[in-house]
C-alpha cells in the first residue's frame, strides 16, 4: 500500500529513509522503544522507568537518546518509512500533522485527567476533541526588566509595565534617556519569532485559529502587530538578526531594558550583577487577564508497532503527577509545572520569580495546530518581519498572512 502524505514535513522526512527501513525493525512485543530527546536520560526518568517495569512483568522500556536537533526528525522519518518506534518526544505543534497522516494513535484523557492540569494545557494536544499526545514539558514567558536602566531613565525601578502602552512608553524613556535599547524584540527567521508574537496575541485575547476557521484577521491580533511597529524604534536595532537567546544574551550584558523570556533567564541572571525583576507579561487593550503562549512538548504513541496500548499506558505513567512533578521541580530543570499542587505552591514560595510564569497560564493559549505547521510558521515570521522592517503596514501584513495560512490548516 502506498501512503499519500498530506504535508511537507512528513514528505521531507522520507528523503534518505530507504536505508533506515532496513536498519530498524518494529518494536518487539514486550519492548517499548522511546526516542528520548537530549544529551542523556534524566535520572528521574530512569528511576520511574525501572519502577514501571517492576510493575509490568515482561515489559521493558528502551530509550534511545537523540540530540535535540535530530530527535524529532528521526522519529518522523522512521514513522513515515513504516518502521516506527513505540513512542517519541515531539513538539505538540506537530500532533495534527502526525495524526492526519495516520502515523500516531490517540491517547484520550478522562475528565479527571484533564482537570488535573492547569487551564488550557490540554488544548495544546487536542484537535477534533481528541488528545493525540501526553504533555511532558511546558514553558511560558514573563517580562524581565533591568531596574538600573529604569532608574537611569527616571522610571520607578520597582514598577514594571502592566500594559502595552506602559511598556512602549518605558522603552521610549530608556532609549531616549540612556541611549540603550528599551526593549529586545527578536525577529530572526527562526521559530521563536512566531512564538514571541503569539505571546502578544494571547495577552490581548486574540486567536489565530478556532477549530478549522482562521480568525487571525481580527482587531485583537491587529493591535498586537501595531504594538510591534510602535515599539521597534526603541528596541534593539536590527531585530531580524536576533533570535530569543541572542536577545537574552544582550539583556544579560546589561544592554537592553526589557525582554520577554522563559524561566531559564532567571537562572542565568542569578549569576550576574544585573539588578533585575520579573513580572507577568504586559497586557493589551482587549485582555481579559494575564496571558502567555502555552508551549508543550509531548510523548506520542506511533501506530503499527503492536505495543500501542502499553506505550500509551507508560506515557501516562511517566507524566503522571508524581513522576512529572518530581521531574519539573528539580533544580535547574527550567520547566513550568503542568499541574497545580501543594509542592508547586511550596516551590513558588521558595522562589517567587516563578510566580509570573504560572500566573499567565489562566488566560494563555496553545500553539495553533496546523496540518502544515512549517508553512504556518513561515507565514507568521514573514508577517512579523515585514512590519518590523517597515516593508508593510500592520493591517496589510495581517490580511496577507491570514489568507496564506488558510492553505495550511
């Protein structure tokens, strides 16, 4: 039987996969193969793999550690070639594409399981009212500000901006009073450019897609794109040359007043002399509450291995509240917790810098799920770059992108 692949990502994965087809067999009946992203297996996962195996006589979980840059491509290539692994770690953004190409099986959640998560997180793995993966890692963003630059600009160093208007005004004051960029806006041809913009969308009650309907051409999203245009004169020059980690490095060097970044920035800042603070992302005029983009990675169960049911059982076990909570809250993990718990409360009390990353969840939104995610991402990046560079006005750029992404849903 010839599989007709619907999208570019899966089709591209087949290139060069002929040799793989002879090198990789289907998972053995009593073995769950797991493509595990990273440099090494986390000791907490090793601990719970052994515990699960002890409760499931005759079953073994066999992780294969693959570097971050190759792991999703390898899982995709094997599945597309008809030699899937039992389970893999993937970006949740790709779930719709995998599912519509019939490469993965649903991993439905009970109402009780859904309620255990913070609001809106289950949406990151759901389409057509079905869950297609189990969240295993979660990140949100918050606003970091340099208190010394605020003071030099005549601003209150203990009062970060709460609205976009205040954020733009503060960036302007820092730029004009100190000569240092007031804000760091990344707009490189890189996936994070789309992610950064989505944080603005979700802090203004906006949406890109609702079910199968593109709703991006809206006042809420237009306001976000207009705010980008308005803050650019006070941002780091040449935004299209920078991605988020490069902007973060500039902030760590004391050369920019504000950035939006993940919890990893806090860990790095603690080893610097920067006088900094972190707060919830500023809100747009249509916001209903604190928001952020909710980005998850998931464990997916591939179709055709013969161990689908047991792989789904293990995926839920390794991400259940006990193992997952221990994994997330270990020192330096840098992951936003997926679920509320007394342990999370204790964690935040001990390190209040975590609070903004959790506060934004209630009104946050998921990465939009598209059949051709790369196509969607590229259109969003092009839209942002056209406004940032002055090649297009926000309204025209938004209409163009909204029309383009119709083909990718």
